[in-house]
C-alpha cells in the first residue's frame, strides 16, 4: 500500500463464500480495506486504500490466490479511473479497473421482460438551467396489470418545489438517489 512494505495474505482454502474470503483479507491487511462490489450481476473484490490522491497506490504482486480471485499483478494508483458506463468513477479497485469494461449501449428504452436484468444506459448530466428529462418505469404486477410511474429529472435551477427534483439530473448519483426515492414514495409494491 502506497509503496510500503510487502504484505502477504494467506487465505483458508475452505472459505464458505466470498464474504469469508473478504473477512480473511481484512484481518491481515493494513492500510486498506477489502470489500465485495456487485456490478451488472458480477461480484468483484475491491481493495480501497486508506489514503487518497494521485500518489496513493495498491500494488498486487504474484501469488497463488491471484488466479482464483481474478487478480492480475500490477500497480493501481489514485490517478486512474474506471468507466462503468456512466462516465469515469474515481477510487475504484485495481481488480475492478481490469475486470469492469464500460457498458456500451445505444438503447433509449430497456425492456427487462419480467426480470431484473437490463442493459447499460448512458448518462449525461444536464447542466444548470438545462431543463428536465422524464423517465417512465413500467412493470407488470402479480395479476399482469401494467404499473407505470414517470419520474422527471431536472437540472439545477430547473426543478419544481412540488417535485423536489431541482438538481436531480446534475450527476449520476443525484439521479439514482432521486429515482429510487420516487419509486419508494410511489406506494406501489410492483414499482418499489
């Protein structure tokens, strides 16, 4: 971590699941924290170092656990970024840097066909006073009746007090938080 002394992590080969492996790593690791991250239905091992900035780094050396865990030797620094399909995301793990490719899609509508799987949709923030954009979410309830909700994202300065959506389109984080809050407020179990 950050060019410090090499740390050797020894894993129990009889670990029950990925969480047990993460726990074993965290018990032996100093200067960083390991966690599981799910992206597009796949789990990734994330190692987040304690320091921040362009000089922070995690170096993964050779080891017998690298191949089973999908790790590749090399150095990841805080200056690198990962593209998850919604633009660059800072402070991602080295393994995530190698394992997560940018989502490519020209879709403007996603039909999940009754499942929770959907393709990637590109997100571009709307600048100040840039207007609004409406998204409609639909799903069939247990009786097969279509349930729908339209959610309007707004640029900073373009929202309305009644919707409390001002700035909801200014970043992917704001958009996701606003969409989730509106789906929960719908009091519709199918959409929730």
